[in-house]
């Protein structure tokens, strides 16, 4: 008698083993060290692209790896007359975590007042994604800094007084950006050329 062998089709949604403890929710065998949310934002990034005639642009480079991000904002007003991020888009030349955090910050910042948007930090971004592997935590800095720079650019273009917290962030980011551009000169120039095509 021959035994019929039926192929089992199991969906691979099990949490990775061994658990790293970084991302308690959503990490699957298929997504490796990344949570399902990270992979979702990486595979289908939200608000990817440029904004025509943006009100503010933030361009930042990552000190650790040299990756670069551009973030564009359009500012409008809410019903209470407060300035809010009406539209936001990004372009990132970077890793899985850089793209996922860029996408996540656009969701977090949209419709927020400028003050609320300035307060978004890397911890909030990482939390939204359900965690990042420790080696990838630095990638979340790119998104937080790009948003701060875009808002700084908006205030500066309007000759407005810049909030102290934002001014301090800008000085730190500019210092790091200069180092990145010097350290990865050839690469950042290439990226700029590709970006402007
Ligand atoms: S390795 Fe460059 S931002 Fe992630």
C-alpha cells in the first residue's frame, strides 16, 4: 500500500528564534531581524518622492555610514490657525532601517503643528516601528534630523525667529553634515548627481 504524502503549507509568521528582545511584536522568520512594520514601510514606503516648490527642505547625512536623506515639507494651517505640516515627502539613499524610519516619520509628522513635529525624536520613530536591531538604531537619527532641518529651513526662509531647541539641533546637524560631506566626498557628490537627475 502506498501512502499519499500531502505537502504542508505553513505560513511563516513565527517570531524569530532566538528572540533578540528588541522587537517583541511582529518580527517574523521572513523579516529576519526586522519587525513586520519595518518591512512594511521598507517595501511600500509612505510619502516617497519630492514636493514641488516645498516650503522647507532638510538634507542630512548619516555620520556612521554616509547614507543621505532629503525631506520636503509644505506648511499649512489647521482650523485653529496653527501652522501644521500639510504635506511631507522624502527621498532616502539608505538601508532598510533608513527607508523604514523615513517613511514612518512622514506618517508621524503629517498634520502635526510645527512645535509637535520638532518634538518627534528617534525613540518615537523606533517605537512606531516596533523596534530596530541595536546595530540599526543609528539609522533612525537620519529621519529625525531631516525633519528638524526641513522645519529650520522653513523658519529661516521666512526670516522668522527660530526656536532655541531647533537652533541647537541645526548646529549639531550641520557640524555632522560637514563631516559626512568631507568623509564621503566622492560618494555624496555622486548621490547629489543621481538625486538631481
Ligand atoms: S546603514 Fe546607513 S542609515 Fe542605516
